[in-house]
């Protein structure tokens, strides 16, 4: 992932808007400095994407102060959209 950033001459990212630890580590290990990590604001996450965000934060995504790591019990209570055929 960092290759296109290096090709464009990026050496520093002021505000990195991503919760992915894989992206963050790949970029920083390649020598690009990240000043601030910004999690996706909860109000921008669609209601039916709550399951995905909760699972990602549980799995280790960095949610900053916007998200707390749910317990396994809390994770089982998260509901997605209803299925309709």
C-alpha cells in the first residue's frame, strides 16, 4: 500500500483518517510519518454498518476515543439490518 505514496513523494501524513492498523503499520514501517490518527466519526457510520465497525474494533482496529472495545457479550448483541427476501 505505501508504494503509491512513495511514488507521489509523500513523506508525512498530517491526519490519517483510517482505523486500520494494517494500513497504519505498513505506512509507518515504510518510513512515512503519521502525525495524527483520526477514527471514523460514529455519526458518519451508517446504522447497518454497526456490526462491521464493532467487529473491526474488537479485532484490533484503532477506534481512538470514539469507540470502545466491546466485550464478547456486547459484540453478540450488535444487530445489523433485517433480512428481507
